[in-house]
C-alpha cells in the first residue's frame, strides 16, 4: 500500500482546514490592540479638517498600525488587488509629471497615495495572516458610533436651499462625508447578524435604526437611498429566497400600517426637507453641474492622461474639486487612470463569484459574495457625488472583501503545496518499491 492508497485526513496531511469565516474564537491581545489603534486612526482621519490637532494622532496611529503589522506578520505581503492600486499610483504619477500645471500638487497627492498604499498593505496582511477581518468591521462600527456621540456636542451646519435646513456633520468636514461613515458602519454591523444570539441581534437593529436617523439629519439624499439598497441587498444575500420575501413582506406591512408615524418622525429631518425643496435647490445643483462641465472640458483637453493628479482645481473657476469620483479621475488622470482605478472594483466584483471555491458553506459563500457586491454598488452610487480614490475610510471598507478573498487564496495555496509534497513523497515510495 502506498501513501496515495491510504485515505488521510486534512490534519494528517498537514493542511489547515480552518474555515474561511472564523466564528467563536476569543479575542486575543493582538486583535484588541490592532482594532483599537485602527479605530483611533479612522476617527482622526474624519476629524482632521475641523480639528487639525488630530493630525498628530492620525500620524502616530498610522505609524503604529504599520509597526504592529510588521512585528506580528514579519512580512510585507501585497495582495493582487492592492498591486493594481500600486500600478495606479505609479502610472498616474508618471503621466501627471508631463501634463500638470502644478507639480507640487502631484508630488503631495502621490506621497499621500503611497502612504495610503503602505498602510493598506500592512492592515490587510495583519488580518489575512494573524487575525479575523471581523475586527476591521468592528473598528468601522465604533468609528460610526463615535461620530454620532461626538456630533451631539456640536452645532449643526445651517444651509439654505429653498428654506433654512440644519445638516449635521459631527466632527467630519461635511454632512455628506458624515452620512458616508454611517453607511460604512451600517454594512459592517449587518455582517454580525448571522450566527449571532438574540441580544446581539437586538443591538444590531438598534444601531441600524440609529444610523438611519443620523443619515436623515445629515441631509444626504444619496446616502438615504443607498441605505435602502444596502438593506434590501442584505436581505436577499443573507437568507433563502422564501425567507427574504417573508421578511420583505413583513417590513412592507409594518411600513404601511406605521407609515404615518414614520413620516412624522422623520418629517423635520434635513434629508426630508431637502427632498421637499428639491425643485428649489438650484444653488447646489447648479454648482455641481458647472463643476461637471468644467471637469469634462479639462478631460477633453487631454483625454488620455488628464490634466495631472489633483490639478483639476486649477481649471475650476470655483477652485473646488469635481464633487464626483468619475469626473475627478477623468479630469485629473484621464482615461488611463480611470480604467486602472475602476479595474480595482471589477477585480473585487469578480472575486465575489469565486468565494465558493474556498472552505466555506454555500450559504456563507452567497452571503460574502453579496457583501462584496453591496460595497461596490455603494461606491458606484456615492461616487456620483464625492471623490473616493483618496478617501482612506473608503479603502478600509474595501479592504474587507480583499482580505476575505486573499485569505481563501492563501488557504488554497497551502493545501495545494501540501498535496504536491505528498504526491512527490508517494512517488518516491513507489519508485523504491
């Protein structure tokens, strides 16, 4: 009898049969420390513009994240998706040098993106090799809750669009960014619904409603629409079809019978006021329209390379960025930069269809695939109203699908390596016999 004739368990073969989704494992000190520092980092990122003193906290926490990752992992592992980001940085830097009016802006933005790349590599490799990615989501949830709590001590931003409207932005630079952080927290907290006990599920429902309310007082209409899309997509990907329809029907009935109460509760919020005064809200829409036109003109002047990284502001009569991830990238980086950047989203989307090949149940594969796609759809919608490619918290959320997929890839590589070694050993035994 050869080694190949004997049925071996994964453990006997030396293969790590660890499931892709880890559940029930206790938090280690390294998990707690990294999660705490990551939370501080994200909070400081959101508050830098209003509170410049947080820049010191941001730099220190960012450096500490890198050091912790290198100490615990002892390597610098760049995932396939982050390699695309690196190519994006290198290519756009080179092309921007030749077309930019202001080379200092190019250098500053490139340095910012390089720092971002190093940070993303270190954060992702920590969760791929040493921890559970759920702690990344916990950090995003805590970040959202902190912004809500901090916002209670700050005055609302008063704007006029047909009437006086109070929009809350907490410690962030604007209300739309605050609402975006609420959406990231919403996606993150929904992840913990499955395989959770009743107490945690009640907590998730409460946090989800509270996040919805804060999106409403922020006045962000796109974020409110995204909240609904995320929730419906989560229902579809989290449960069998029949159960999803049952939950949707139940919610529809609650909405019908409690509709008047819900409307009255949200009637005075900024988002409802902005929907009511949509037709009279000419100033903001006119400004965005003019920025889009200016961005398209800048892109038309050099459609291949654009006008240079972070240089569109020099072409804008208002000195503002394009208020659109699509138009900003096209104007600054041209069609080449646009294709490379959005190929990152395509890569994440395609990876969502490969989850089933890993050590994961069919239900978990469907759920994770849905989470990947929900994140991408959110960014595609939000990208119409804000610039994302340099937004750090945007990348932190995008790291989750990258980490999950790369963890599965590493497990497969390990399994294939051990199987190859066993086949070689079996061949040597057969040859000797």
